[in-house]
């Protein structure tokens, strides 16, 4: 029996026991009321950031639509200017 205990690595067993201990303590910490408050505050911050990003995206999209419309108008004006020249020749 002592030979079996000699084969067992005490360091590895200690690391395993510490892992179980920290795992158990970690679950209790993650489920605590204080942790829930932190989760709630983080979620609220993410939602605020999401709203800000959506507003920025809407502004960029509106600007892109304006740029596209102006570019189309420039091309139409240029095409109209070139058309009389082609018909005269």
C-alpha cells in the first residue's frame, strides 16, 4: 500500500485540491448579490454603448446617402453637358 502512495505525486494532488477549492469558491462568488450588481451595471453600459453606436451608424448612413445622391447628380449634369457636343459633331 505504501508503494501506491509513493507513486502518487503529492504536488499534482495538491494542485488538484486547490483547483477544486478555488472552483467552489468561484461559483459562490459568481452567484453572489455583489456579482449580480456588477453584471447588471456592465449590461447597462453595453446597452448605452449600443445606442451610441446605432446613432453613429444612422448618421454615417444618412451622410453616405447624401454623398451618393450628389454624385449621381454630378454625373447627370456632366452627361447633359457632354450630350450637345456629341450631337453637333
